[in-house]
C-alpha cells in the first residue's frame, strides 16, 4: 500500500492545529462560563413565575406536532 504524502501532511497539520487549540483553551480562563448558574436561576425563576407563558408554549408545540403527524399520515388525493 502506497503512502499518500498529501494525507500525511494534512493529518499532521490537523493534529498540530488541534494541539495548539487545546493548549490555548486550557491556558485561558473564560469568565462567561462562571456566570451560567445565575442565568439558569433567572430562567427557572421566570418560568415558574410566568407559568401561563410556559403552558401556552407547550400547547403550541403539541399542536404543531399533531398537525405535522396528520400531514404526514394523510392519504393522498385520488384523481
């Protein structure tokens, strides 16, 4: 089996890029990742406070799913 030079160079370049990227990610802190708890709490608090909005959204999703199922299972029109 013959070794393709382009593949070897490409794989080497990909491995080097992945290593450099992982080193950059590991060496820096991302402060935005530390603030996710407050965002989760605010979202949860909003949904529990305004329960009607949540129920309307769920009803819409159920209606859309039922409409899609009916459209897929509908019998074809005969000519």
